[in-house]
């Protein structure tokens, strides 16, 4: 009988603790919005104050509008201003840079395959892309990663995603064959 008594006592104790916990949870200290049809108090401005403020704002807007000019002021560049020598923009492309035979063959292959990079007048982008392919090959990078990078680089200059993939393949093949 003592085992039954202990079980009943334990069960009653657990229920008592649970009921106490639920009762404690009901006492919430968080604020909440009123629910139901209780009246909500708001503040408002006196109608005469509102009319005065509106009138004053209208007068200020009218005076500002009358002071505004109808035409755009005449401006022109100052011809006496010179670009600093160390300014990074507008640096001419390097002249007299010697290309290796591999680089010349790589660029010729890209030209033959009709692959060009927008704004790459000095072939710097094309050579950079080829050097990237070779460096990743040397590091044994996954070929899909190399192609993904190349597609991302060529994508903005391509007509479609498929075109970017074809052009990336051509750049990779030309680098593998002539540059690496």
C-alpha cells in the first residue's frame, strides 16, 4: 500500500506544480493593445490653431514659389581646371608592352573564335581571364568552378546564358591550348 500511496502522492505533486506554473504564466507584465469596443482616447488640435498653421504654411509656400527661377542657371566647365597627374581615371593604356608568343597565340585564337570582351581595347581583360584559367588549372581547381567564374565574367557581354556558356568554353579552350 505504501507504493500506491507514493504514486498517488507523486502524481498529485506533479499536477500541483503544473497548476502553479500555469497560474504564474497568466500574470503577464507585457503591454497589449485594447481588445473589444473600449473607447480609445486621442488628442487633437483646436480647429482655429490648425487653420492658422495651414494658412502660414500656404504663405511660405507661395513666397518660396515666387522666388524660384524659371530657367536653369548657365554653367559650363572651367577650362582652367587641370586633372592631377596622379588621378587614376583616364590613364592611357600602356604602350610598348611586349607580349609573349603564348599570349599572342592565345589572343589570335580568341579573335579567330570571335570572342571579345567589352571595353578591352588593350586586351588586358582577355589576358587576365586566360591567366586565371591557367592559375586555376595549376591549383587543380574543379573545372566546373572555373567555368562558373568565366560565365559570370562573360555573362554581361553575352546575349543569353547559353551564349555565355559557349563563350566561356571558347576562352577556357584557348587558354588551355595556347597559354597554359
